[in-house]
C-alpha cells in the first residue's frame, strides 16, 4: 500500500476516534448544563460516561498486554474483554489513588490532562493493524446469533437496566458510604478511586452520589454477569450461556438481594470473579497471566480485608494443582509476575487491618435457607438438582453410560469445583460474603444448565425440537421475573 493511502487511512481513523472520544469526555460538561433536568436523563448521561470509562479500561488493558508482550489463549471473546477491562480498571485505580494525594485544586488539571493525553494516544493509529480492528471484531462470538439468542440477549439487557435497586436520594457522600459499608470494611483506596473517577461531578452532590450508586450496580453486577458467562461457556453452548445469564437476572432473588443490600453488588460478587480469574489464567497458557491473578487478589483486598486470605490459597492451589504439569521454571515465572499484586495486597491489608480477622462465617442453616429461597423464587433453578446428579454421576462412566456421553471439559470442571469448595470453606470459617447472596446464586444457574446441555447434545440433529425447548425455558424464566415489580422499584428510584 502506498504511503499516501496509509496516511489517509490513519487520518480518517484519527478524526473518527478523536471526535468520538472527546464527545464522551464532554459528558460531565453536558450534565452541568442539564443539572435541572429530570433525574432519568442525568442517569442516562452517567451511563454513557460509564461506557466511556469502561472503554478506556479496555484500551488500557490492551495496551498493557502489548507493552508487556502478554499473549494468551481465551475460551471466548467475553473472557478477553472482561480480562482487559478489569486489568485496565485496576491500573487506573492505582493511578487515581496517587492522584488523590495531590491537593484538591490541582487534581482537576491532572484529571483532565490524563484523559487528553490518553485520547490523543489512543486516537492516532501507531500500528497499522489497529485500523483494521473494530469494536465488533472483539465480539466475534455474537456475530452469528440466531433470532432466539438475540431475543434472550435483548431481554437480559432490558431486565439488567430496569433492575436498578432503589437507593436513597442522598447528597452527602459520607452518608452514602455509611449505608453501603456500615462496618467500614471497604478499603479507603476504593473510595479514593471513585472520588477521582467521578471528580467532574463533585460540585453537584446529588449527581455525584447518583454516579457512585450506579457505579456499584452497573460495574459490580456487570463484571459478575460477564464472569458468569465466561464460566458457563466452558461447559455449555453459547445459547445456553446466554439463557443462564438471563435466568439469573430474571430471578426475583436478584432484585431482592439488591433491595436488601446494595453493597452486595460489590462484596458478594467477588468470589465468582476470583474463580473465573483462576480458570481464565490456567486457560491462557502463559505465565505472564500471573500479573492479572495478583492484581485480582489486590482488588479483592480493597473490597474486604478478609479476602486477602485467598492470596496464599490461590498461590498454593495454582502451583500444586492447577498448573502442576508445567515446569518449575513456568511456575516460578508465574510467581514473579504476581509480585506486584502480592505487594499491593500486603500494603492494603496492613494499612486497613483493623477490619480484618473479624470472623463472620456463614452458617450451614443460612446456606440452606438461601438455597430454598432461590428455588422458591425461580422455578428454573429446580433443574439444579438434576444437574448435580449428572455432575456426580458422570464421574462413574462405566455405571452410567448415558450420562457419560455428556461432552464436558472435565479439567475445567475440576478447577471450578475445587475453587468453589475452597470459597465455601473460607466463607463458612472466616468471611460470609464469599458464599452469601450472589456468591451462591450462580451455582444454581450452572447446575440448572447442565441437564439442558445434556438434552441438547442428545438431539443435535433435531434443531426444531431444540428451539422449542429453548423457547419454553425462555418463557419459564420470563413469566416469574416479576417484571412489574422491577418497574415499581425503578419508578421509586427516579
């Protein structure tokens, strides 16, 4: 290709990316101009700001991969997206905590200067390959969805948006912290990150508090649902994975948990993300994924100090079980790349250790009570009993020939089972949040989909029957979603 053509393509790419980038960056200014408008309109603008931030986290995570030459295998495109978003999010969290040390009147210049520099850097295509990449190229998994899958995905997005929990209209951010974290278990670093991340709204207390509230829901639950999809894709098909995410969102337990405790979107979702990160890193087949594992543990320590005890367990589990077939050199290199996360975890733990060692384990009776409530509020989850039988029976292939025909990644199944058992033990002994609410709900989703996967694998050639069964379970999930109840809660919120 001629140099003039390359320059033309790069210029076109730069103009489009720069205009898009700085249009989103002007959202805080638009909110200031529309401060007196309806709260729902302001909420929509804040959601656009979320999308902008999430895209920056993704691009930063992608750049970290490029600079450190981290090349990894992924089971699905969602795994790749979630990994880079979390990596970029944690990187900015560290950076924003440094910015928080700067005097308040100077933070403004560093905040806007950071985004201007990043905008110019991301907008100019330094590598020719970037021109050929697009947002849709990162979502290859969803290019060929059939109409049923598109319908379920659309319904899941609608329910996700309208399931925003009712949060008191506060204008004092300290009062907001008191509601979300009355025991002060969340590390100040996480609050510092939010204060800098939403710095443009600080002069508008009501909008500022609303941004924090929506962040806890959309980012906390958003990461959780993407991690759930990533876990499901190891064991069931794409269409059943989408159905699984939809079944969780459409469960009335989903809304009731958030109504009772908005902070559950942050604390009780971490255990699934921790399990997903382990499975993802073993799948990645690169020792450089140790960087991500260490940072995920650091992030968990900020959510709750007792989550730091998962770090030594993770290192032992990884070296002795999950990658034991790898060479000693590989395992040592994984440890080497984990050092940053280990150091940050120790610093965060000991700087806020006054809330650690608070033994608040979850009781067996409470686990049973929650399980019964999940089953009572979602008929679809009764399939979990059959799923548990299939998982246990499939271990005895000689006795149960029909069940042994279920094609499932047994290695990844063992990884998830071992990780979940560890989470359960730690939760019972030390910290209830790991197995409480959302930490337990996803297990019912996974087990409920396994019988359907077994049936679908048995009728591979009968596409019409599979579609009938699929539509039937869509209706079952939709009918007991309490759609009108969610709308009432959303109406109260606004």
